[in-house]
């Protein structure tokens, strides 16, 4: 039962975006569509899982005085691998997400999980934590991107189903804040009812 709770904590109780409010800059900037939100979420999940596993493996070899720089080097290595893979296999998504892929290196979700969890727990537990937090982040970004794409463009995952006028503000930055605010309030209601 404890493992199931660890696997689901990133989706609800400790969702990086909707509960902990971490990583809001890439969240607001990349969620103009559902595919962008899902892509950014999965890219971050890739880095989060692999960096958590690596940091858990190396935790006994990293001196306390330099642990943050070491974590950043590990994370940057996986971000570089991710960039090369995306450039080779999904160049259109890589171009769309642009600068936000290299900025995963300093994303507070990834660095925070390394500092708060991976350096103190086993490899398996760190991998589960990375999967949980990463997929919870991907879920939140996909939902936010879907809402913005439906209301702002009349489509979902690129499939146009509303012809005519849409609410243009949802494609712009103010729409991201509005939609995220509503999602956070819904999550707060759900968590209050479950307690």
C-alpha cells in the first residue's frame, strides 16, 4: 500500500503544479496546446526519473559541500541527451518548445526532487518518486494545455472541432494564468474533500 501511495502522490497530494506550485514558468509558457503540454511534461519526466536514479546511486560519493552543483551536472547531462534525442526524432516539437527544454536543468521540480528525495532514498524509491512527480507534472500540463487549446483555438491535440470565433485570450499569457488559477482551486476543493 505504501508503494501505491508513493506512486500516486505526484498526481494529487503533491502535484508539482497544482499543489506545490513549482515550475510555473515553463507551465505557463509551453501549454498553448495539449500536445505542447504533454511533450514538455514527458520531457521533464524523462529527466526527472533518470536524474533521481543517478543521484540515488551517487549519493554516498557526492560531498555535502558540492552536492547542488553535482546534481545540476547530472541533470544537465540528461537534458543534453534529451535535446539530442528530440532534435533527431521529434524536431517539430523540439522547435516548438525551444528554450524551455534546456531550462529543465534549472527547473525547481527536478532539482527539488533530487535534493528532497533522491539523495536520501533507495534507487527504486527514487525511480518511483520520479515517475510519480513527472507524470503528475505531465498530467497537469496536458490538462492546462487542453483547456487553453479548446477555449483559445477550438481544437484538441490539433483536431479542430469548433469553427468560428474562440476566446483568443486563452492562447495568450493571461489565459494561462486564468486557466491555471481555476485548476488550482479545483484541486484544492478535491483535496479538502478527501481529508
